[in-house]
């Protein structure tokens, strides 16, 4: 990725989303099962180009930041998740990234650039998991961290990687409104040292 484009993206995020909120984390028990959706993971056959790439009427690629098009800019980004959240209105997370570091499986759910910059980090160690939401939530004042209302994670791992279902519900600050992340994921697993 282009460093200049990354810097521009961060500046856009900093200007439009002045407050980042992290909710309290609570450990939960992992349900280990080979539960798959009835029709498998159909989302894994769908793809898009990176958010900053589009095709014009003549079929040529264009870069949103005016940068020259690189080979990696036209790569097909296959979806690895079909999750939904209601932070900043309802939108989808189409990407989950998984890595294994020693005994800990780390999942990262993210998507929605440039308009949405929230992400959810999940750590799974043995039979417990913890969700760390990194939320960008526009607000004129300070917001106190929220509290977890409900959470569950169904996880199955195979030769391909990690897949399953996540359901996580929480509040931000003293608000009565609850927020969630829920849906299926199926992603390759990268080994880390």
C-alpha cells in the first residue's frame, strides 16, 4: 500500500471522527464446534477492489487519491466475513483476518473504509475469548467506556484456517442503546512467531 495514501486516509479519519471509544472487555467461553451455515460460506466467493479504486466509464481503473495504479490496487479482495454492526448505523464487515501467535488465535474484523473505521479485535486462548472493540464514534463530548451485555463465539478451525459465528453485544457509556457485532467468518490462518 502507498504510504501517502495511508497518511491521507488517517487524516480523513482524524478530521471526521474525533473520538475513539473502547468498551470494557470481558472474557467469555468459546464454543468449539463444526457448525457451518446451511449453505456454507457463500460470501467467500465474492470480492471487490480496494475502497480507493474504481473503474471509469471507459473501463479504466482510477485511484481516489490520484495516485498511479499499482498491480496490488487491482487485486481481487475476497470476503472472509459476513458480519454486521450497528455502530454509526448498520453496515457490514466483509473482512476477518486471523493469525496464531503461540497459543493465542487473534481475529480482526474490519471494513468500511473510508466512511467507517471501527474494528473489533478478538483474542482466543484455550477455551476463553475476549473482544476489544476499537470504535470510532462521533460525539461532541467525552464518552465513558461502555459495558459488555452479551457475547458468544462459536469457532471451528480446519486446514484452511478459522471459521465460525460471532455474536457480541455491548453499550457505550451510560447510553441505553446497545450495539452489536454478529455474523459468520471464514478466513485463512497466518502463523506468527
